[in-house]
C-alpha cells in the first residue's frame, strides 16, 4: 500500500490512486487538486478499464466502507494506512 500508482485519464490527465476498494475496483483522484474522483474498474482480461466519475461525498463513502471491511476482517495495518489517507484526502 506504500507504492504510488498513477493512471492517465484521456480528459483529466494524470490520476493518483487513493485506494483499492474491491478486487477489480480502485478509487483515483486528480493528481494535483484532489477535487475530482473516479471509480476505476478493471474489466475482464483484455477488456480495458472503465472510469466512472463520482462526487467527493461518494468517494469518501466508498473509502469509509472499505475501512469498515478492513476493520471487520482484522487487517489492522492496512486499516491504519487507509485511515491516514482518509484524513489527508478529506479532512483538508
């Protein structure tokens, strides 16, 4: 989780990964402003990626849902890292 991941969006430029939400879904934000958020779904092999624009509140809710799942499953190290990401991304 310490590695930084980036994607190049055709319209919005470089996106930075906030976190993994599910097995094939990640939350990304615009690199510099962190104002626009995208759910990126990796489709079946060779199927590419699907970008879905989401609001700031939807992005936060998705991240909080992931935090609850991590806490319930006992993955405390990843939980603590994601908690810091939540604070730095949404508490500023």
